[in-house]
C-alpha cells in the first residue's frame, strides 16, 4: 500500500476536523480550570463548590479559529512527520547483528519534534485566539443561542481578536506551545508506535488479524490514547504555563489592559465579557509564570486539569490518529484499486 503526500495531508486534515468537533468542550473546560481567573469565576467559595452554570456555559467558544487553522496545521504535521521519519529511516545505518545504529524510538521522537516545530508555528495564532475566546463570559440567553448552533460562537473569536493590537501578539506563546508539544510528542509517538506494533503482532499470533480498516482504527486508537494520556499527565505543568501565557497575550503592549473588574452586559455583542488575566503590558517568561502558579497553589496548581487533560488527550489522540491511520489506509487501497 502506497500513500501520496496528498493522502497524508487529507487524512491528517480530516482527522483534526473530526476530533476538534467532538472533544473541543473538554479542551474549553481544561483551559478554564487552568486559568488564573478560575477561583474568581468558576469556583463559588461560599458554597465551596464549582459554579457549574458558568463553567459549562459556551463550551464551543473559539472553535472558529481552530477549524480554520487546525486543518493546514495538522496536514503540515503529518506530512513533515512521515517525510522526516522516512528520511531518517533510509539513512539510518545498521550495526552488527542487523540492529539499527539509531533506535527507532529515537527516530520517531526526532521526526515528531521537527513536525511539531512546523505545526506549532501555524497553530499558535489560532491557539491564542481560542484560549482567549474560551474565557469570554456569556449571558444565559446568548449561551442558549450558541448551543443551538455552535458555529454562531465564531462571533466570540472575532470579539477576542479585537483585543489584539499587533499581529505579533498572536504568536505570543509559540515558545510555550513548542515547549509543551515537543516533550509530549517525544514521549507519545515512540510509545504509540511501539504499542501499535505489539498489538498488531499479538493479533497476528492469535490468528485474529484481518487487516481491515476497523481493526487498524481500533488498534491505532487504543495505542495513541494510552500513550497520549500518559504523556499528557507528565507535561501538564508546561501546559498550565502555556495556557496562562496565551491568556495574557491580548493584554500585552499597553498598561491600559491591566487587571480590572468587568461587568456582564446584555445583548449579543455586549454579553461577551473578556475575562482573561492582563499583565499591564509586561511579558513574563515561562519560568516566571511557573513560579507564580507554584506560589499561588503549589504543585496542585501546576497539575491543575491533569485528569481532565488525560481524558481529553486519550479521546482526542485515539480519535485523531485512529481516523488518520484508517483514512490513510483507505486512500492507499483506493489508489491500488482494492476498494
């Protein structure tokens, strides 16, 4: 079975689109849990309980920017990943006994790292817009309208965009995004590739392997979900720092954007209240942000949202790579006239 670059691009884009629609609400919840505004907005101290009405409102806010950018970003990732993996595999010499000089897990980590650097550059503006849009606060009426048609919530993205004075602000957090994704993929992809091979081998030994699209999708989903959830928990502190840096991006460049109390207004345009934390135009390094989080809530603060992120990643990675691999397989067979 052979695949063209177009197959890889198309399969990656379709996988990203599918996953974004299905697991986006979990991503929104994760962002809100990690936000510096969590205790002020989403937690009711008087009742010592989560304010569910506010926390679960507008879960598809900001999805517009993600749908537009995630397709080329995912296509670029998989095209780069497959290309670099193939290139490194071809030039990887063998040692005595036929073993490879550079172990395959290292090759997979290197390929995923290069792919992430390319993908993150494309994805960062959408990620910044998305996370700021996820922190807008809606009135009950507008939230109900948004649930009726999730694409109406693209207006939240446009509202968030107004708070960015310079285009360069949209790339604020590229370093933090890359710093999170590089170790994440470096852990996930070697483990994913290993689990996938082991599961396929086990099925073959038990004479249960059919080579069908469904079997490929399930094996890939289980392998990717397991590897992704483990990597997600380990890299949660970096994800918390990345979230806070991106939420502060719109406030950089002007002291007028310093922290202030906001009032919830009425009307479709005014009911969206921007609640992301503002740093008065002062940029902070990832280390400084991590120190702030630790000072506020200790290690618990750095791992806030870890379980939710593990569940979200298990579902997202499973669906993402499951759809990608089965889609790539289907396109390959189609070229060969098998289906």
